[in-house]
């Protein structure tokens, strides 16, 4: 029997796996999340998810799950903001427009590795300067790609979504569960 390891410190990813009834341990991967600007968004999230996975030592009878998420606005990859100014600029750019959210996933054991990415389209309502300022007063924006969390107050900015909501949260759960079945990991 295999044991599942989540290679992420993300509380959202952990909560989603618990929601599915999966048993797992958390062992975050320590890697620099550098995005090569020459890569396409889907290639970038796959590269980062695989890089995180490979950074973790695979122990006997383990399945390691890693993921990475980026927001893409007008062909610009938006990772996690590094400053207030950058977060403010990201939200101003996203205001009133469509953007894509890509989540890459890598699952590996000693026999096989499976990687995939999911793209979801999100449209924001037009945002006022005051709405952005109030939102940035909270801690929610700082550890999230594109400077917003759809599962929190950032969800109030969303006018429409096309695709997998949970992928925007950080893990396309239904696809992950199906892929884990290939590794003999089932929901509890």
C-alpha cells in the first residue's frame, strides 16, 4: 500500500485533499519558484510542479504530489506579488478583464510519474481603487498568484469563471483524485 505525500505547504491544497477524504502527510519542497519568461504558462507550471516533486526524496512506498499555480493576463505570467505596489498593479490589470489560471500537477512514485496542467478562465468585475486598497489591507493577497484568493475575499471580484474552480484555488481536485487512482491511492 502506498502513502501519499503532499509536497506543498499550501493550506488550501491540504484542505482540498482532506475534503476528498485522502490521508496524507505534508513534506514541502524547498525550491526557488523562478519562472522562465520564455516558457509558455502551461510549460512553466508543469516545470515548477515537476521541479518541486524532484526536489523531494522519494521513500519506499510513497506517492508524492506537487503543484504550482500561475495567473496569466495578456500573456504576462503573474506569480505571487513581492510588494504592495506589485499586488496593486496586478489587481488593477485584472480589473474588468479575463485572465487564465494555470495549475500544474506532478504525481510520482518509484515506478511512474504523471504530470498535467489545467487552465481555467476567470473574469473580474471592474474594480475601484478603494476596493483594491481595502483588499490589500488583508493578508490574503500576499501568498497567491495574481494577488488574489478566489476562495476568500478575492472571490468577490469574480464575475464569471469557465473551467475548474478548485484549480483556481490551487488544485484541480477531481482530476488529481482520478490520477491518484493510477497509483493505487483512493479516497477514504
